[in-house]
């Protein structure tokens, strides 16, 4: 555990805990959305029950992400402004990794707004906007890995390994249950889902698991933050 983790303020612990729980809930939401779609939907629960569970998980995810943002901004260590929570790559503290998290949050907020306007947008437009949630998940994952000062802890490593494993398993389950046709789309989905853990593993090996990662992240901060 790093020195920051040992001497961190209660706000730091609250920010890390809420961020980790938010990532787990977002992963569960993505897994449920992928695995229960199309012919893979469990008949015992029914589409209404699955839809309600999916919605509740989504709202709970946003609640924990809101706590994560508020506690991170209030934490005096990183000196974040409120604008950073909606403007990607505007922070002076690790702007790349914080920017990924901000982008993920913006995408999820877009999903929330379009869901509230679903009747006006129509099913086709709403479904197109709903795909933003799937794009937000890998951004949130790399945000947590790159920003977290406790990334090298065994528990965090297991969590970061379990999240992509769950999503990849859900994608392959969906593909196994799918009927014939749309071979190109199915191959693209399988390749995209498999690429995430591969890239994440390579990033771990070259980044957070290597000595001096915090220093290199600070150097990136200076370059991306204009020398601030």
C-alpha cells in the first residue's frame, strides 16, 4: 500500500470506495445488459423483471459515481474543481486518467437523459444512445486502474481482473445463445470484448505494476496539463 493510502483523509477513502463500488455496479449493469439480450434472456425472470433490475443497477451506479465525484472534488489533496467532473482532461492532477473517468461519466449522463426522453426519441434512437453505456465501461475501468494509488493491492488486482472477465464471459454467452446470421457483427463483438482484457493486461505490465508509476503519471500530468 502506498504512503498516500496509509495517510489518506476520510474523503480519499470515500472516493476510492465509492469509485470501486461504482465500477463494480457498472460492470454488473453491462453484464446484465449483454447476457440477457435477445435469445439469451432468462425466461424465469421475464423481460419486465430484467429491465427493472437493469434500471435499478444503473441508477445505483450513478449514485455511487456521484459520491465518488463529490468526495474527490472535496478532497484537498488533489485540488480538483467542480468543472473537472464534466469537462474531460481539464484537471491538473493526472488529467489523462481523470479525463477517462469524466468521459465515462458524461456518457452515462447522456444515457440517463436519453432514457428520460425515450418516448420522444423513439426506440431506435434510444437504443443507439444506450450503447454509450457500453463505451463508458472500459473508460471507467482504465480510469480506476490508472488513477488509483492502491491499484497494486491484491484485492484491487482481483477486482480489476474480475470486471473484464465477467464482461467477456457475458459477451461469449450472448454469442453462444444467438441464432444464425450477422456473422460479421458477432465476430466484431467477440474481438472487441476480448481486446479489453488483453490491452488491460499489457497496460498493467507496462504501467501500474512497474516501479515509478506514480512518478511517470505525474510527468504525464505536467505534459498534458501545460506544465502546471
